[in-house]
C-alpha cells in the first residue's frame, strides 16, 4: 500500500493549501463591547445550571465547540501566553447569560481576539442570509422576465447573457478605492467609466459624509467600540466601501466631499453595476467579488491589478501574460488585495520563474509543509515590480514576499499588513462561521510575515496632495526604477531557489488511523505499526478466518464475477477533513485494467485535482497549478478503491490469517481477523456478523471502511467509503465495464501549459 499512502497524503496536501482568506473586512451587525480585564480577579470553577433552555444549550454548545476547535487545531499551543483552560472558565458564565446569538458571537469574537492573531473571525449568519435573499430575488426576476417574454411571444430567446444583470452575484456601487490618510477617508483610485468618474469625483478627494453620516464621528465611535479588534482601523476603508458606498441596483448614495478647495461639495450618485465577478473561496465563506484589470502603460511596461487570489485569477493572469508578452516589464498591483486561495500561488508563481520558486513553509501544530512553484510553459521572463500597501494581506503578502526573496521582483509601496496565516473555516450551530488559523507561515529566508509584513525595496507612501495633483507616487516610482534598470538582478541564475532532493521526495507518511472496532482490534492496529519482519513460524491460515472471508466473497457475488470487472466508473461526493474543517467536492473514479486508474476531484474553489496512474506514468495535477510526476511504478490493483476486496479474493495475498473472535464495533458484532501479507505487513479486518460484509480494513499506513452495500448488476458493492481517516466518499453511481475515454488517463492542458 506504499503508493496508496503517497496518494492519500497528496490529497490532504492539496486541501491544506486551499483556503487562506482574509475575512477581517466582513460586516458585523453589532460591535462587541470593549473588553476590560481585571487582572486581580480570581477565576473559580464554574458550576453550570442543570436545566438549560434549548437556545441556552445551543449557545453553550457553540461556545464549547469554538473553544475546543481552537484547542485542538490552533498551531500555537502556547496560546499567546494565555491559559486557554482559564479562558474557558472566564467566558462560560457570560455565555450562559446571553440573550441572543448576536451577543454570543460578540463574546466569541472577544475571546479569540485575546490570542492577538490574524485570520480569527466569527462571521455572523446575516452575511450568508443576505446572499440567499439576493439569489432568491435574482431567480424571481429571471422567472418574471421569462414569463413576460413568453407572453409577448418574442422571436428572440432570452439567454443567460441577457439575464446577467439579474445575477445575484452582481455588485452595484460607484467604483472607487478608499484609504485612511491622516485620519481622513481619501479616494485613492477611481475606476474608468465608473459612476464616480461620471459624477466628477477625483483621486485625492476626502469623503466626509455618506448619506449624511459623518465619517469622522463614525471613526471616533469605532475606535472606542472596536478597540479590541486587531488592526480593525486598517481595514475600515474597505468596510465603508462594501457596506455604505455599495448597495442596491439603481439606488442612490449622497456624498459630502472635500475637494481641492473648501467648502465641501455634495454629490448624488446612482449606483451602477461594478466590473467583476463573484468567486468562491470555500464552502463556509461568503462569496467574494473579484476585480481583475490588465493594461498597457506604455510601449515597454504592462500593468496587472487584482483584488483577490482565487481560481479564476490563474487563467486571467495567464491571459494577461499572453497579452503583455512583448513588454519588457510588468507592474503587478497588489494594493488592497485581500488574499484568498493560497494554492493559486503555485500557478501564478510558476508563470514568473524559469526554474522553481520556494513559496515558503506552513508550520502546523504538528509538522510543517513547504510549498513551491515549478516553472510553467507560459512564462514571463521580463522585469517585475509589485505595488503593495497596508491593505495588502494574507496570500498577497506571501506571493509578494516569495518573488522578492527569490530576487525575482522589486517591491514598491508601504509595509504590508502582516496578516499571513493559513486558515480554514467551520460552521457553528448558530449558523455563524468560525475562521481560525491552522499554521504559522515562514518565508524562504526564514521570515515570519505575521505581525511584521513585508518591507518594500522602495518605501513610498500615498499622500493626498499628490493624489489631488493627479499623481500616483507608488506607480510612478515603479515606472522610474524600471526605466533606470539598476536594482534588478542582472541574471536570475543563483537567484531562484532550487528545491533540495529532500523537498522533492514524497513527504513522510501519516500514522495509520485506527477504526474503533474493539479492544482486540486496537491491539492488532498497534502491531501493524511495527516494521514488517519475516515470519518466525510456519504460515498458518485459520479455517474460521477462511470461512468468514469465503462468506464475504460469496455474499458480494463471488470471486469470478468480481474478477470479470475490467473497468468501472464511480461518481459521487466526498468530504475531506482538514484539521477540523471539512471541504466538500465532487469525485469521479476511473479504473481500466490492467494498469490505469484515476481519481478526479472537483470543486468551485480549486477546479479539478487529478491523481492519475497510467501504466508507468503517474502524476498529480490541479487547475490552480500543481503538477507533480510520481516516478514510482505502481501496481494499480493495490491502490484502487476496491483493493482490499481484490486482496480477499486472491489466494496468495496473505501468508497467514488468524481469527481473533467476535467483538463489538460501533454497536454491532464483527468478526475480527488478523493477517500478514506476502510483504510481511500486518492487516486487521472486520466483517459484520449479521451481513457477512467487510466493514473495515486496516493495513500499515492505510485504512478504509466500507458501508451501504448495494446491488450493481450481479455484484454487491459499497457506496459509502471512509479512507485514511480524513476522507468520506458517498457514491451516487457505479458503472461496471463501461468504455472509458483515453483522455481521462492523460494530463489536462491548462492555459499555463501553453507557451507564449
């Protein structure tokens, strides 16, 4: 099962780098109360009331779940110097006194703020409810449009393109960027042909009121009520844009704006559809609005700007490089970029390097993982300059730091946010979502970005005076250093990190995860962890063990019927457990005897992730850029999803079989058999006494559980499969002996696989 071990670990590797999102700009309905800690207060044990109302119990369960999730999965087990058990005793009585879920969410946010780290957030359910209302409204409009169209008997059919304005994912606003400069909300950028540009707003103007709400007074209140929110003021401009300047379709917003001269001038602007698209960053995240821009600044310099890292960015970036392939330099604007999918850096980085780039290392509670980007066929070799500011966050910081430390790019602007922790999310019983970090992040040169950020090569701050004069000092500095061409490395040789053989080799296998089927089985599992040793006694196969296996083989339809399966296609859904959080995906599995096998996972977040064995050639490939060849030759019969059944049908798969007896397994009786394979590895198997079916198979570094057997033609096959302790598969369809297209077992060509 050695190659199965590699396969399972690579699946987990893919998902551990999937979700790293900055959520700090999400709206909160009610601000948390200012936290006051009395250091001399003595914390005593809490005696919980016995009879709690259902809503009280639900809130208490939510609190305990959040506390335990952080205790089990948070990477910093010093808890920033806090006693996490005492924290529970302090906050638990307050939870019992809450009168609403909103109050509970505020208390939870206050508790996790004590850890003073980024990527900790409790996102209230109102955020998701608003999205669902928008979806319902869009569907109602679409239905009404179609009904009207049918009634008028129009010759033109209404297409999805015609209805794009009714898309729930559309955003409506005026098209500006804001920053806090000298405690004033200053417009730093205006989108071309936007409502703001049409109305006459300009960069450098300071917004004083929105719909008669004073932003100066709002800022004062926020500085009081959000005093315990880490770096909240930094993200406030984005919140203002999202919650006050953006709004309903065709609605108006009234602004009081200070321009170049006093007094302030009033603008009434109708919100228009913004350029961009809604993208998914994960199951439990609200959809985010992606904006991507490509431009030619002059004959020699191109420009790329985007505000999020998500799967569509990889293809858009690839197209941008095609468009700008003849430019001698490209400026990549990450100012205001809120991060996103960390895995997308593999594709983006690979399009900007001739060799390989060390993107950095995530350090977990236990263990660490390095991430690298290998060069792609689509490859830009010209000069690179990144623009960053204090709202460059998370994956954007990781990307900029990697290109800077590998001496591939220069950075211009302000020190970045210093909020760069790989994070995952999980839904709470109240409907809210907990975002929490699962790792610290270290760059190629050993720098930790969290709390520090990136120091630009050229420190250039925005100021209102230059903005009013129509100048973008940061962009102009980037253009100047490109023209001077004195600080760029003369050669990239030696500048790009070449990964060591150790980093290119497969990671160490995880320990086997035992399935609870009784005390005796646990003993068998422990023995299975020991290094395989040659047998000291004559091979022995108990008659009872042989009968149990024979009963199973006969129950599923017989060995002959099973061996006649020359190909199959399985389709269904799978949930991957990533350090306390689950990622849902579609899964398709293909088998073609004698040597072809493929598992293809798909999600809106990552696109396709393909694990393929094609004779002697095997590989892992993902739409976001991962592409790894597996050099080890693989016997696919030993790693396919039904490999345990294959072993039980073969006469020579086991050297010995020992019947251990009947034990309780999850409330049901099970026959337990201990076996030793021809390679001297130990196996523990459990067969349900009543159904005679195999329910568990645990081998060294490999474990699988089967359930929900169903009749498919003349065979009984499992539809529920749990593998490696972190992946649950629920099959919806099994096809036996179908024709399978050869392309399934070949590499998929993405945009970055095609050269310039």
